[in-house]
């Protein structure tokens, strides 16, 4: 038979028989053994193997394991199973897919499309549409045709999924985001909208209104930008026209003040006249030089010829003075007038070119306003649902089951560690 160890006997407070005549020493030994036994029975804040846990503590721990498993796993799984199987209402989904595209583009726009600028602009418009569909404005626009409060509070809906018609618009916005899945493809810019409702007709009507309000938003964005472009082009055209009128008036005033209609033609005529007069003076001087060799200078004929030469010379000098700054009367020279005319003509030509450019821009803006630049390309239209795809009961039940098991296992692991290390 197995024998008990000496330490076990000491732990149980056994009394060791001693020899007679040693009563005092025996009592001291007995007292020390009792104190050692009490210290051995006292709990210690150190690691204790599982085999040293008392039986009542084992029973309590097993009870809490079972109770926690029922509370964390069994009850939620059973309750969710009952709800999903017996109470949860069917939900019908209608899916629509569309993209924001542009109309015919000019060669410059085609080049920008190759460089990626046009695609980036269309993607920005698609982001605007998705943000709009998630906001309150879209709900207000859809509510004008389809009563969302009534559609989401049908008698067919269960008490957890049904929307309370008395709730505020903020609650309706939150419920709308829960009932609709709106996503955008970052590569193609395709927008996907999935609408879930409690009847197939409601989901179809809401999906059709999503297309309608999105198309209206795209048209408004495009028309607003085109109207802004036309208004700006009209302002630039009016400014260019006013500038051109000012330059034309300045040219007219200069002509009136100088008494010259066309400075270039006037200068050309004066140069031609001056050349003819110089040739005539040279001819007269040659004739005078030939006749003065044979006839006396005092003869009437030579005196008339000399007067003609002097008169011709005076006319040439007066004409040259008119063309340059050499006049006796300090009259404005034709050269100065030509400089002013050239400056005014240059300013008028610039104003004309600006007016032509502004008129062309205004005409392009007018044509673009009449042409739709952006439109909504719907390539997956919603159809009437034939089968309820939501809620995904097995998927939801599996998530609840796995989540409960994971939570319970984590809690049990923590409890075992705490118990084994003597922290409780």
C-alpha cells in the first residue's frame, strides 16, 4: 500500500509520537508543526497547477463556462436564427449602372483626353453624382415622385427593418444610406447603385428615380458651366466692341484735327509732287544755264526764267517744310501726323483683332450652350425583381455564430489565465 510522505503528514497536522520524558520539547515541536500546517493551507499569490485547484472551484469554473457559452453563443445564435427564419421580411433589390460621358469634342479637347485631362474631369463629375446621391438633396428630389417614407414603412416589413414615418429627415437620410449601396469604379468611373425595398415595384420605382435625378444633376452642372461661359464671352465681346469703338473715334478725331483722311496716301502724293517739282526745277535750271551763254541775263526771257526757277525753289522748300519740321510758321509736319496715324492705326488693328477673337469665342459659347456636353450613359437599367435577394440569412447567421464563438473563446482564454495565475 502507498505510504504517506512526511510532508503530507505535517500538512494534515498529524502529531508525531516522541519518547517519554521529553514533554516540553514535544509540545514545542507540535506547536511548530501546527503553524507550518496553517501556512501550507493558506493561499499563495503564485502559480498553481490545475491539479491543485479544489473541487468546489472546479465546479464553479465549469458552471461559468457553460453559462457564458449559453449567454454569448447559444442565445444570440438561437435568437438570430428565429428572427431570420420566422420574422425577417424579404427585401427586393434593383441595380442600376451608369457613367458620366461627354458629347463631341474639338481637336483640342481630344488632345486633352489623350493626356488624361478629360477623363479626370468626367471622374470628378461622377464623384459629384455619388456624393449627391448620398445626401439629403437627392432624397428631397426623389420624394417629389416616390414617397420614400411610405415605401420604407410597408406592412410587409418586419419591426426591425421598418422605417418609422414619424422620424425626422435626418433619420430618413441615415436609413436611405443603409438601404442603398452606392459605389464608383476608380478606373472606369462607372457608378453602381443597388436599391433595396420591401416590394419589387418600390425598388424599381426608386431605382428609376435615381437615374432621373442623377441625369438632371448632370444636365444642370453642364448647363450652368456653359451659361457661365456664354455670359463671360458676352462680357468680353462687349468690352472688345467698346475698345474698338474708342479706337475708331480716336482715328476720326485725329483726321479732323490734322485735316488728312489718309496720311499714307497724302504722304505718297506729296512725295510724288515733290519729285516732279524737283525735276521741273532741274529742267528750268538747265535751260537757264544754256541760254545765259548766248543771251544777256537782263533780257526779259531770262528774267522770267529766273523767276520761275526761284518760285519753283520756294515751292519745293515750302513742301519739304510741310513734310518735315522745317516750316517757317511752325505748322505740324506731315511726318509727325504720320507717326500719330500709324500709332492709332496699330491700336485700331489690335482692337479689331480682339473684337474678332471675342466674337468667335461668343459664337463658340453659344453653340456649346445649344449642344449637350455631358450626359448620363445608363448601360444597366433596373428591372422588376423576381426573387428576394436580401437579407442574406445564412451569411448573417454564420457571422453571428463565428463572432460569438470567437468572443466566447477569447473570454475563456482570459479567464483560464487569470485563474491559473491566481489573480482572482
